[in-house]
C-alpha cells in the first residue's frame, strides 16, 4: 500500500527520522488516503518527546498547541502539521478527559488509544501502512468499529459516541453491531460532554451524506445529545432533511428544528450557537409556515436578504418561487428605504407631518413599491404619500 504524502509532511517525517525518532502520518489523513479521498490535513505521531520534536524544528515556526498532551504544531512548506508524541491515556474520571497521559515509544500503544479502527492507522513512506487493529478491513467493509471494547471506550470518553454517529453520517459507513449497541446503551453519558463539542459533532453529522438514515437508526442517541428536542417532531424533521441539499448548516439546522415549535428555540440555545447562526436559524423557523405569494416575493427579499430567502424557499420546497428569484434580483428592487426615490425631507417639504408618522408613511410607500403597486419614481411616490395623508 503506497500513498502520496505532501512535501511538508515528508519533510517533517524526514527530520524526525534523521534525529533517530519514529514518525508516521496518522489518524484521519491515513483513513482518507486508504479510502482514496484527499485528506484536508496531515497529523503526525512520533516517538520523540515534545522538547525533542521542537529541537528537530529549530528555525521553523513552532507553536506549542497542546504541550500537556504532547502536541506541537510546526509550519512546514506553508502548511501547519500537528506533531503528537506517542502516548497512552491514563484513567478517565470525568467521561471525557484522561486524568493523565503517559508518553510511550510504541506506535501500537498510541494507535490503541484512538477511537475507531479506521482512525487507528499510521503510514510511513518507507515502512508502509501500520494497521494493528485492521482498520483497512473496516474501510473495505465500510464499518465504524471501536478499537477494543466499545462499552469501555465510550465510558472513557462519551464524545466518541457522537463521533461514531458523525463518521457514519459523513462517510456513509455502517456502525459495527457491538459499537452500535454500546452507543445506545451509554448515550446517557453525553450529559458529561460540553455543549460546544456536542454541537460541533451534531452539525457535522447533520450535513453528512448519510445523515438521515443514521439519525433515524440512532434517534435515541440524538435525543440524548439534544435533551430539549421533542421526540415527536423527529420523524417530520428527518423527512424534511432527506430531501434538502447538504452543506448549509443554517438550512439543515432549521429543518431539524422547524417542526419543534417553541421547543426548537430551546434545543437550539442548548447548542450554544454563535449569535449569527442562532438568529439565522430562528428567522427561518419563524417564517417556515408562511405561505408566500409571487407578489410578496420582493417583500420577503427585502425582509430576509437573498441568502436567507433562498434557504426559506428551499425549506418550504417552493421551487416555483426559487426560479423567480434570478429575474427578481436582476430588476434590482429597492430593498432598503434608502433606495426609495424619495426621503423624509421630501415628504416634510411637501407638507406631510414629521415624526413617527413620517416613518410609517415611508414604510408604507416602500411596501407598495415592493408589491409592484407603485413605481419607484419621485412624482408617483409624492402623489401617493399626499393621498395617504388625506
Ligand atoms: P476529521 O479531521 O476528518 O474530522 P479525524 O479522524 O482527523 O477526522 P480529528 O478529530 O481531527 O478527526 O482527530 C484526529 C485523530 O485523533 C483521529 O483520527 C483519532 O485517531 C484521534 N481521536 C480524535 N478524537 C478522539 C477521541 N475522542 N478519542 C480517541 N481518539 C480520538
Ligand atoms: Mg483531523
């Protein structure tokens, strides 16, 4: 088995080897290479202790990213490489973090602490694939399987339960029976995991190619990860997700939460989303039930903006309106009050009352222009405003 590594990764391995240390590409990148998919980054593991690693890269940019756990990041050929000392994890007391880590010079021991067989492979260009837990066979079987006893591994670190779900959804792999069984049995331990970590894995799962079948099969795990989510809403949400495009987290999350009513906002808040993500998702779930007519489309465009309106129409399955959007955009309707061919000063100059009334009049004119009832022309707008006053 031969894989192509990028020049930066080869140089990292070469320097560590030249100083007498073992070093391999490891984890996700080897999994992706074995699947024939280009890795998005390359992690390195080594027998060198962190200080020894740093010495190998004197003169390069080195960042002590996780020195406690033995990780330093080196910038090589313009790319960052995380280099982690072979280690074994001590006892896990809190369901997430090992109490201590111990460095080792055994690659196999380092691979043993990793979550799934497909993530527990290492590669060196001169040595080839090191795969003591038969990850390659599981890639061929398209199978997520814990390294060692699934129950023990999920008890150590409950985040692995959601990682299994996420990898199954992203890769379209099945989950081995013992691993699946332990996931369901131990999903109550997800309460030990920080909301941010849960959110990160869930959002990736939601965007996965196999998200719907996986979430269907592991509905109890999903509900354990999102305790505020009403179970009764799940079938409708999964049905909606099944026909939606992937890759847009706002859209996928809105589809998951739309059938939940009030509880949706609570479930969303429990994921500690960024303010932007939260407001976008909530705007969509609030509008999901609206029956938009063709005439109102410019109004909604002004209200939501193009990207959000596209999402809303996609969520609603309104292909008829989606196909109207390009022509509507090409007309450049005045999406803000500022684009109206008249302003407050014009109205007061024409003798209309100032103050709050003025704003209401402008908004009413804007609405009528967007609905196509009035042209966006000074004369017509002034005439309409004067008429509205009487
Ligand atoms: P991707 O980056 O594509 O999401 P990855 O496999 O690289 O996938 P990372 O989260 O970057 O995932 O982790 C890198 C490697 O570290 C994994 O391949 C796995 O070997 C190990 N790993 C990560 N998280 C855990 C964990 N919670 N328990 C055990 N091993 C883990
Ligand atoms: Mg990774």
